[in-house]
């Protein structure tokens, strides 16, 4: 091994050396070599085998490759995993119900009179019917996380007013929410203050998972501790994230023109938050067909939002002759109001 950094950019490890791609590919002076992987990821090490076979001339040299994997079962590419392995036993379950147990047990310890339990939908109900917690989780190959809501003192009037469709006639394959009656903990146990609730959750978490560390206050805005977090937060605030990630949907509705009880049929196709197609069926005696088509076409490619729709149709209003502007204006207002 050459220890001189001027000759080869290597550094010593306790069990070998780290080599550059140039080292691995061009050691033609050796008929054989030994390599030890620093990774314990079975997927990386299997990929490393393939990489060596694809990138090194093994007719000219031989290689001994050694590695140590984290616990894993490796079977042949043409074997049947269902026939070879007990798959349910191999999958380490991420027990979300255990997390919910932390919450329910904490509440019972804080206020024994509370009747709370977790459901199969991973909600928490109070008195068997009032939802006080919902949850969501992200499960990946290497890690998982689970977050839960807990209604302590939310404004239920605002919650009820806001959780309703912003425009009628939406057809979508997106996962719909399941409406449930909700309650605040404070409505049923007025003495349960926020600080007491937090402390109770920490104590129960420590008990459940055998942890004795003291909670630490953190500041998500501190880029020196969480580099890149502010960029991620900015992305979450963006229109593209909030609306642009929405699964494809359509809107089919009837809009009232408020003129001699005239109505128009509106059909809109939306993908990634953008209007792909817009059709506006207005009685020809109320407005010329070419104008209703032109109005619909002005929305194609725009974001599905009232501000963009209003800006798009305002240009058409400026271009039309005076006698048609009133009805175009009426139609435009009705069209914009139909967009959430």
C-alpha cells in the first residue's frame, strides 16, 4: 500500500483502504487484488458485484471481494420468494398502533375518566364516537415515520367551515377524507392544559420505549443545525407543492348566468394543477358560440385558481365590442366563481 497522498488519494481505515474509481479500474500491474466493502447494505454490495463485473476486465485479473451485510436473506434471481421465504416474518413491522398507545395511555394517566381508544383506521376516538386524533405515516425501505394530530383546543367552527369542497362537480381518483364528528380534549376536561399534555406524552413515550433522555428544544429555522430545512419548508409553501401535486381530476358543473334563468354547462380537465381542457356550453342565443369557445380556450394552460382565471378572461373583455361585454362579463364572473 502506498501511503503517500501525492501518489494516490487514499486514506487509511481500520480494516483496509478507500480507493478511487481510478484505483479500482486501472491497477493492471496486479494479477489479483482484494477488496473489502465498507458498506453493510446488502443492496449496495450486490450492486457492487455487478459493477465490478461490468467495469473491470476479469480475464486479465482476479478480485477477492469481501463484505459484511446487515441481516438479510439473498435468493437467486429466478427463485420464487414466496416459495423460498416466510415473507411476513421477514418484514419488520412498523407498529403504528404502538405509537397510538403512547397517546391513549398518556391521556388515561393524565385523566383516568377519559374514554379513549385507537381504531383500525389509526384514529383515536373519545367516548367511542368523537375523533380527537388522525394520523399519517411514511414507510420506506430504510426508515419510517408516523405523525398524529391531537385536538386539544382547535377552533371547531372554523374547522367545520373550511373542510368542504371549494367548487362543485369534482371527479377524482384522489383519496378522499372520511368525515367524522370531532371533539377537543379541552371541551371534556377543561383542566387539561397544553403544557401538562405535552409532559404527559413525553413521560409515556419514555416509559413505552425505555428512554430516559431529557427533551431538547429545537429551532427548525436554525440552518446551522438543520441545513436545507428552510428550502424544504419553502417548497411546502409553494403553489406547485400544495396544488401542483394534486392527482388528475375533472370538474363537471352547471353555472347560473343570472339572466332569464339561463345556465351553462362547464367541463374542465385538470392535471398537475393546470387546466388541460375547458369546454363551455352556453346557449347560442345568449352569446355567440365562438365567444364562449374563446373564453374557454383562454383558460387552457392556466393554473386552476380564481386569480389566474380572472386575469385570463379580463384580456378577452378588453378586446370585445361594447354590446357583448356585459354578457361576457356575466359569463366570466360565473366561470371564475365555479373555480376553487
